[in-house]
């Protein structure tokens, strides 16, 4: 799986979790907070994305990520490990 | 996952993919049964065998035996749960009224005691009226869920207690979190709320960090945007302010606050919650606040005890003064040990040990083995890089208990962190 594909999954889930955001308009260099997501929204987006990617990343490893791009890197690391 | 067990936490099993709702997630079971997790979980839910005094007794999960301990975990900040006058008042009410209220407040659960206590609480907080709840959590959930509707906006400090978040979720209002204690971030959020009904919530003392709301700055922003305000004084009522009315009194801003919440489980030493505000909104809330309307009224003997607790704590400043003296003494001792106490400005004193969950649990066992009952607070309750112990100072601590505790903390935590 490519990083672009991982980013697409995250973008799709951000859009699905919000009334007024379109996946195409999301910039991976920004954080979910920049798109108005609160901490509950972020848990939802992260969980649905991990479910779709069939990975399980400990929440404690996600706490100091700054943007969507870094989240995608972290997810990709686990996708490549084949971690279930 | 087994070897990584400690990097997982309860935050990782919230969503459950198992087809049967009554079966937890498959990986939850293996995580939960991992020896290291079992050992960590063993610290929680240990049984107290006596009143939550500064010296008490626990059935320890270390060895399954009774141990006398110095208790720095209970919220019995002013020692009121065992104050002789409080106990006496509760006993008398127990004889007169029995154990339970046996009814919801609107039908048959309202006793003269409830009416009188609510009146005194409103008077104490200098508000027109008060609504009493059977739990603190229920009070926050009930007030927020009763005040806000879909289409409204609930703006909260990101460190606000779960009960406020749950109230927001239940209300259907949109929730926006501002960065902790940051007036500029609050302003950004309120800028997005123009034309909407908005309620802003914050706490007097934050429960995990012990820092105070930056009330003057926050209230100024709220006033500029004409946003209604809600303060949770769970950890500050009876302790802060010249008359013990809380952090809002401490800053001289209590009349500007729209609604003031307090709990009866901490400084009051009992159980229950209350909100104080203008009489019209309290009357309205009675119709729409489910934890009030659809739940049995608080137990009469507990209410009688709390009413006495209010009297004892406010007739003079003896208990508060004793508390602040102990806070100063312990804080100095901990700072001399070069421990990281975060931004604590209150009787809630965190000892932040950092990102290692393993060290946290190891220290906790060692401390408790030495006779200090001090519980760890782990991620996700606090940030993963700021796991901690949290001291709840009590006016009841003796000099000797504090000195013993400081020695144990030095030997285990201070030396352990340097090792
Ligand atoms: C800030 C805050 N609000 C509300 C509550 C809920 O109070 P209670 O434990 O009395 O239900 C707590 C404590 O748990 C708290 O820390």
C-alpha cells in the first residue's frame, strides 16, 4: 500500500465525520484540529481509518503527531509490518 | 501485541468489532489478561477497610492482606466525611427520615432537608437558586444536557471533566474545545460561534493538574462575545476564596459567572452535586434535566450531613487554613526533592514522572509496599508523556504523616527517576 492511499483513507474519514468538509480540499500538512475536529472527532477518524487499514496502533504513539501526513506515516509503518 | 502490552491502554479498545455486543473486542481479552496489565490493574479498585482518613486501612492487592496506610489519594480535603458534627447530623437524620428518599424530586422525593440545603447552597454561592443532584457527574451531565440543544454550541476547556463532555454529547450541541486555559484559543472558538447560542465551560481547579482557571482573562473574552459561562468548582468549593466560595470568589468574579457547579463528594466529604444560577433557569432545568427529574433524590441522612459540613467549613476558616498550611509544607518538601509538580496551585499536587508506564506502576507498587496509599494516574486520563501520581492534600494530615510520605516519595520516586 502507498502513502497516498493511506492519506486518502484518512481524508475520506475526516470528510465523513464532518458536515462541511470535502475530502478533496484537505491538506495533509495541516492537522485535523485545523479542520475543526475536536478530540472526540479525532478518536472517531483514527479508529475508523485503522479499522479500514486493518491495523492497530497504540493511541499512546499518536499523541505527539502534528499533522495528517505524520499520522499517515505512522499508519503506513504498521501496514507494512502487517501488524494486526 | 503481547510483548507491547504496556503501550496499549483503555484508549485502544473503545470501538468494539466483535459481532456480539456482549463480547468485548477479541484483543481486549488478551491485553487484559497479560501479566503486566493484570499487575497494573491490580492497583485499582483496592478495598478501603476504614473511613478515608489520612490514616486508614486497605486490603492490599500486593499480598491480599490488611495494611495500615497513609492515605494521600482520597478527596477528603477538609476531613469532613468523618467530622464528628457531620456524623452526628447524619445519624439524627437517619433516625428521622430513614435511608433513602424513596422518590423522584417532583413526586415524593423532596424533603424539607433538600429544600433547606439547596437554599443554603444558593445563598453560599450568592446565586438565586440551586438544584441538587444525587451525584456530581449527574449534576454536570444534567445541567449541560438540560441547557443546550442541537444547533447550540458548547465551548469547553480541553481539560474539562468527562461529565461535562458527556453532558455536551447528550445535549446534541456542537462541541468545540479550546486549548487549556488559553484565552486566545477561546477567542478563536467564539469567533466561529457568532449568531449561535453559546455556553463556555471551565473548571476552578483542574482535577489532574491542580492549576486554576485563568478566570480574569477567560471571563473577559466571554463577556466580549456575550457568551454564557459555566464553572465547575468540584475541587475548589469550600477551599478557595476568602469565604470558601471557590475560585470565582478568589478572583472576585462570582457575580459574573452564569452558572456555578459544585460536587458534594470532595471537600464536603459526602456524595452528590449541585448547580447554582438565576431562579428562572433553575426552574426551567427541573423540567429538562434528566439526572434530576428521572432519578431518586439524594439520601436524606447524607444531605443532613452535607448541610452540617457546609456550616462547619464556613463558620470560620480553621479547616481551610489547616489545608493550606499542609499544602505549603508538602509542596516545599516535594520541590526540595526536585520533583516536577506541573503547574499546581492548589491542594491537588501531581508528581509528574514522564512517559514510562512501566516506571509508574513499579513506583506505585513500591510506594504502597512502604505504606503510602498514593495511586498512579496513567494515560489516557493524562497525556502519555506526563504520567503521574496525584496527591490530594487533606487538612487532616499530620506533620509526621507528611514527613513519612516525603521520605517514601524521595526513596522511591526521586531516587527512581535519577537511577
Ligand atoms: C472537575 C470534576 N467535575 C465533576 C466531577 C464529578 O463529581 P463526582 O465524583 O462527585 O460525581 C469530578 C470528580 O470526579 C471532577 O473532578
